[in-house]
C-alpha cells in the first residue's frame, strides 16, 4: 500500500480488501512494505507514484489519468510473478479500484482469479453518487441496525462506486422498538464511517417550523449549529423547500443563509443546498429572482426531488456557478415521483408502496432522461427493499452507458458469488417483468416463480443471505398474488351469477349464497403452502437485518412502510364491499328496493351487450384507457390500507382519456361516472353538461349523449382539470369507474 495514502482511509481500504477477500476465499492477505518476490502480489498505489515496493509501476496511457476519483486496474508480470495493480488517481480512486477488483474477480476456496480482460481505466461521469440512509423510525429496516451493520452496508455501496451518504439527523427523536442505538449516537457514528471511507456525509434537514416566527427561526438555527459543532464530517446540508415544510422562500432563503454561516465555522468546505419541492410558480420565480439579484456564494446548489419543478428548466434557470443534484425516489412504487407505470391493481393493494422492488430497466430509462441535467444524485430511500435499484443507480452515475444486465451480473457475482451462467441477472429482470401489465394474462409470473425455486434449491448456501431471501420472497409473493387474484375474481363472477337469479330465489337468499361464494377466498383459500414460505422469508429477513414486513409482528412504523406480510391476504375480490352492501340492502323495507340495488351491483362491471365498463385504473379492466395516461394512476390509502370500499374505488385517475370504437351510429348513449368531486367531461373535445351530478364517492354522475356524437361509431372522452390548487392532492377530484351505456 502506498504510504502517501492518508489515514484513516488508508487503514479502511486495507481492512476492506482483506475482509472481503477472506470472506470469499479463506485467504488472509498479508500487508507488506517490501515484496518478498515469492508470491503474486496486489499493489495499491496512487497514480502520482512511479514504483511501489521496489516494483516499477506500469505506464498509464489512459486519458482519465488525472480525473478525480478515477482508477486503473492492470495485470502484469514482475520477476515471473503476477502483479495486480490497483491504482487510484486520488484516495477515492484507490478505494474504487479495490471495489472494482472485488466485483470482477472470481473467488474460490483459497484461490483468487483475475482475468486480464477485466483490466480497466475509468473515472465517474457524475461527481455526486449517493443514497439517503435515514436512521429514523419510518425506515423499514435501517432503524434496527447496529453501527457495524451500517458500516457494512455503506462499504458495499462504496464498492459499487457510491461517494455520498445522506442521513436524517433531526427526525424521530423517539425511536421505534427495533432500535439498538440512540438517535444521537448513530448520527455521530454515520459521520465517522463516512470519514473513514473518505466519502461525503450529507444531512437532510427539513425546516418544519414556522420560519416567519423569529423565535422559531432562531431556535432552528441553533439546533443546526449544535449539530454541526459535534459532527466530525459534513459535506452537504440539504433543506427541502417543501415535503415536508411549507415556508415561503422569503423565509427559507434567510434561514439557508443563517445555517450556512454556522456550517462553515466547523466544516469550511461544506455547502448548503435547497430543493424547490412543493413550490408553485410564484415561489419558484421568487427564488430564481433572488439568485439573479444577489448571486449568493453561501448557496452550493439546488436539488430536484419529488414535487420539484421540471429538471431541465431548473438547470436552464440556474446559474452555472451552482450545482444541480437529483433526489430520485427509487424506493416507492405508488403515490411517488416515479410510480410503476403498468402495475396491476392486485400488486398495488398487497405489495403496496415499499416492497422489494428491483426495476433495473425502468430506472435505467429514468436515469437516462434525468441525470444529464445534473451533477449526479443522492437517491431517496427508506429501507433496503430497493437495494438492487441503489446499486444500479450508483453504477449508472459512474458510467451512464452501462447495460442494466451487466450491472446485475456484477451484483450477483459480488453478493451471491454466482457467475453470469447461473442466470441470476435474468431472474432479477424477470421479477421486474412480473409487474408489467395485467396479472391474469402474465403467465411469465409462474415461470419466474419456478426459476427462483430452482435457484433456491441449487444454492442452499445462500439461505442466510438477506438480499437473496428478499428476491426469492418476491417471486413467491408475486405467484401467490396471481393465483389468488384469478381464484378470487372467479368466485366473484360466480357470486354475480347467483345475484342474477335474485328475482327467482329472493333477494335475501341470493345475497346469502353470493356472500358464501365470495368468502370461499377465506374458507377455502388456495396455495397456502406458498403463503407459509412467504411468512418464513419475512421472519428470516427480520432476524437477518431487522426488516419490518409487519406492524404487529415486526413493529413496522406504519402499514405503508414495507409491511407486505400484513397485506398478503388482502381481498382481491369485492367481498368486503359486497358484505357491507348486503347489510345495507337487508335493511330496506321492500323486495323491490332490494332487487333494484342488487341489479346495480350485479351489472356494475358487466353492463350488458352494447355497453362498456372501465375500472379506470385497473390495467386488466380498463381496455379503453389510453396507456400514456397510466402514469396518472393513483392508489388511495384509506384506513391504513385496509379499506372496505370497492376495489375500483381505491384506484383512480384525476383526468383520464378513453377511446371508444365500434359504437352503434344509430343509438344514443349515457356516460356514467363514479368517483369523488368533479368530473368535467368532454366528448370529442366538447364539454357536456351533466344530467345528474352527485359528488360523493360511489354515486353516479350521468351525461346524456345525443346521436350526433356517435354517428361515426367512435368517441373520445377526456376530462378538464378542476381548479383545485388550494387543496392537498389527496383531496383532488377522482374518477374511478366509467360506463358508456347504450340507451
């Protein structure tokens, strides 16, 4: 090891190399100042040197020789013995050279193989490559970790090229029951870990107090100053303008200036950053006009995160003296910055917002479309269910031209010890494909399940590898959910047939038989052996890394925080809704009233010949909804995710577009809409006045169409966006079900 590499990163690099090699081979590498010339040698040095341990360093001809964080891996002969050179342009470059070696070498018992084809000279495309690992109760895993677990996870991210870790130091002062170390201690320890690895330590510090109040303003500044003083390393302080926080920039900007003056007292090279999350056009203009007028040197840059203005526009308006950082949400699937575009409703209702979510192809496309406007990114994460995405994003920030499958091969080789021929990369890609399109029609889910079963049988040595267990569990969960959906939807179809006979057998009798039929999902459940395996995997993940897949069993902070076990049997038919509807119908006084309501229920999804129904955001039941509008799908979160409302009511869009073809040109039609709030309907571009317009959930708005609209056998339905800027997005108007009923 080059003696010019400073402490403590020098000791950290040696420790990382020795421990990772010993873990994989049983070989304990010996550090020597002089080569004894009897054995192959790994030489760690900086590119500024000409020789190490008496061995002349090979010539470096690459154009990246002087680029920050770049490195070279070269294999040559020295006196007849193999000499592997790990050469960094700087200390970080040396760190990443070791990481690259660990990712590409082949390890076996007492053996290390390194192919000359893996020689490389490389430097990163983006200067910021990091991840948020908040030590807070809302995190579904990391809040249960010890310092050594945090250090190991940070090391593994560094091995793939990460150079920044972002903590959340001011939240969750009252820890959850899984915590093993105090909030104050871990904040200091995370900074120390980053210092040891010589990587940047960021903090995410939202200003949730009223900054227009001088006393609260001053107290918040003092809180920051106290933290800066006791923390050994801080490189970036990120204050989100909103989400959370609702202060106007006329108060946020003075606050940023005040904390910047405190920050440089203790960390002169650190910078303050701000996002414009939640800013409307007036607030955004105020912020940029301030920068144009004053060009403050105390501001390091701007962060673009969920709810921020357009990234390209932000970069265009931002003076080149300021850096621009992405804050991509790679951790959530719904109600988020980058929702799963073609997600089946069944997954949204069971896997929820924070499942194991490897999406290498999707996030590769997101990265390609966003990162060119930035200096890099620190991703938003609230656990390790997104571990594949973290590694993928880091690798793309290093080299945006990398292929997703190639990254997955490195992932498999390093974390599982498996070479590409083992097909683990393809198995991970198959998990992503499970989420593409209608679940009933995706027979590949079954193939993915069997592939992971086979891999699991072939590699029992990985049974205690949490990354492996996570992926195997996802394959089981997907298959179990698909089987349940097919089965439970079939039960509802049978119940509907029973309701069709209500006039003959009586309303009460029909409801009794129909309810018994849909509840076979619980009295006669399917594939329970797969569910048992899912439960076992969840227990394993809790024991291995403290992953909280259940609120009650594993003390998760909330149902939405990765608690997939709590929803493994969430109804995939409308049995809860039907039971509640039947209870209300039984209170009706006459048989005629009961039969009238049962007719609405039994024809809800099947309005009859010549008419059409769309469960507007269920990809398997909305064939007329245009795919480009899928991105606006949203999944409600009522009653902590266990709502008894109709399934179609729990999924909605705000202003979808539908195209109907093959209509009877001689007929008239009625558009019926169920949802909440307004539905500003247009047919072929023309606003239509409603005949009935109730705004409550699961009531029907109706719009009558004259023959002129369907004379060509085709109509296009669109919706204007209501003016609801004053409302939180959760209370915006919703469209859940749309019918086109032939009169």
